C-alpha cells in the first residue's frame, strides 16, 4: 500500500474517530443532537475534502457552494415532511393523498433541477472528475456512518448484556 494511501486512511479514521469520541462541550441539556450534527458535519468536510483532493483554493470556493446546495436540498425534503404530517394514513381523504403524491413528484423534479444548477456552479470550482468523485464520496460517507452507528449500537448491546450477566452473577453469590 502506498504511503499516500496510508496517510489518507489514517486521516479519514482520525476524523471518524473524532466524530465518535470527541467529548461534548459544556452544552445545555437537549443540545446533544446539535453536537452530533456538528461532529458529522466536521467529519463530512474532512472526508469529502480528502476524497476529492481539494486544493486550498478549491476548498475555499467549493464549501460555500456545496453547503448552499445541501441546505436547499434539505429545505426540499423538509417541505415534503411538513406536508406529509398533515396527510397521515389515518386521514383517508383521497384529495389530500393525491396532493401529497403530486407534491412529492414536484419536489423530486425540483431536486433534479437543483442538482443541475449546482452541478454547473461546481464545474466552475472543481473538475468534472471531482464532481463524479463527490457523488461517490457522499455515498461512501453515508455508508461509513451507518456502519459505525450499527457497530456502536452492537457494542452498547454487548456491554449491556455483560452488565446484566455480571449483575446476575453477583446476585447468585449473595
């Protein structure tokens, strides 16, 4: 394995390790979610920057455009979720259900248009190859986070099982 590849792997592991082990700062109760989001955001920045091999100049131009795109994409998703809340399965009104279906299709088209628009904007900042790598890096990052969360959940379950087993053993001794 090349030295450069090894450096990249170590760097990615560092950021992902930071995501899961960084201590919470003196945040008020209830802000755990925001802290986790910030850690994920920092890990995503490191992961994508590394995978795209962004230069300093590219990164300075890329991240504002990318963050704007991600925010607009999130707004589209939230718009659907809000409409979905008003049309539940418990409400069998066919007109509302059809309106939700139509809205979903419209928002998918809006998302495609958004991707086209920002693809053009990104071409002025990064190469087409980097844009292709961006799509793969986003998928890889998502997969990596899901795997790490699943591993963390399994580890917590194992710890809980061991704790319970130890408690039963202590009860038997007494």
